[in-house]
C-alpha cells in the first residue's frame, strides 16, 4: 500500500512538473513575442478581441494592442456591417502608426489586403473556388462586387445562364461566383456567376438522368433531326437521342422519312450510360406488334372435314 502511495505521489509530481514546464515555455514564447521588433510597414497577424462600429481591436501578443479603424478595414463599404469580422478571427494588417496617442499600434487591413489579396485571388482562380459575394452597384454593362476587399466586375453576360437585361435589379443580391480573371498590373478582377450556375445545372441534370430507369416509356417532343437520328426533348432540360436504327422497324435512309420537328412521340429508355440518354421508338413498335398478334381473333376448327358427301347424308337418313 505504501508503495502504491509512493508511486502515485511520484506520478502526480511528474504531471505537476510537466504542467509547470509547459506554462514556463508558453510564458517564454509570449515574453519573446512581446519584445520582437515591429516597424511601420510590417504586415503582422493578430487575433480579434473586440469589434464595434468604429474599430476592431487585435491581440498582437505584444506589449501593445492593435487597432484597426473602420475606414482602414477594407475597400468594401459593407465590410464591417456585413459581419465579416468576429471575435476570435485571425487577420493580417499593415502597421501604419506605432502609437495612436493612446498606446495602441494603429493598423490597416486595407493596406495589407492590397498586398495579400492578389495571391488569394490568384489561388481562387487556379483552384476554381466558388465564393459568395454581394452585388454592391450597377455599372455600364454589368455590376460591381467586392472580393477579398478588392473591387470586382461581373459582366451582365456572366451574371446568369439566362439573358440579363436589367442589371440594376441585381443590386443587393448575394450570388455564388468564380474568379475568371486576375490582372494585377491592370488592377482588374472579373467574376462569373454564370460559370457556377452552369455547374449546378449540370449536376442537377446528372441527378435527374441517374433517376431514369432503362425500360421506362416516356413522351417527348422531337426537337431536332440529324442524319444519324433524332433528339427528343423529355422535359426538365433533358434530351435523348433516338438513333436512326431505333426509329422504325422498317429500314429508313433518314429520320425525316418518319419524323418531323415538333412532333410528339413516345419513346423507351434504352440506357443512360455516360450521362447520355439513349432512346428507342422501334422497341415500342415491336411491343405493339406483339400485342396485336396475341390479341388477333382465332378461327375455330373442330378438326373434322368441312365437306360432307352425299353418301354420308343418305346414310344418316332413316327411311
């Protein structure tokens, strides 16, 4: 029992010593950080400890706190009100004044952003990152939004997959976009909502096609005729191909011999391989022909000869 108590005491002592060592190391790191040299123009990182309408306060792990005034946060006028900074966030900012008169280091996130944002935007372009932006204003032939604090242009033709005539109606809306142009020399950033919308539509189409079971009979409208077959619109943005060999049981040289654009037809789904819908009209003709054959009236026969000779008739008469 005494041995067990002794082991426990040693173990607790070791844990206490370890805890003390870690505390000392943390203290040493903080002490070292507090005496590091910071100069105007440096880009430093801090943790947000307070946010209000006028400024953001940062813990710099330094003998002084960092202060970012509202006007030095971003080129985006909605940055602070949009709640894009919260307590606990880590942000980078440029030192613009070592003493604001109250013992704080004055910082500018806007200045740091002018240096760092281009790399972030280039990464977004390379990785085809999807981000959400709020449209701030309309301009000639498009709208303006802000991304990473940078003013970005969205052409009217890149707002949506549909034609956009009234760009003013988009002001205030939040949309998902991709970066499609980053030109630091020309200070140019271009975004596209159309690219994201196309991807979403393609994904929805893939899902709808995956739900279409081979063998299902559907009704559609012939939307175009090609030398090799006919495309049939099945609705919900999905079209399928009826290959010329699947249009009719009889041999035809071109789809126009049997079909015309705008014609309503019934088709059978053959398969949905590679996200393409293959259809058949001939398969339905074969089913119809089989049904007609099975339901045709049958002629009754007793198996006896239809003709009767005069001798047979006389033999059956009783005189």
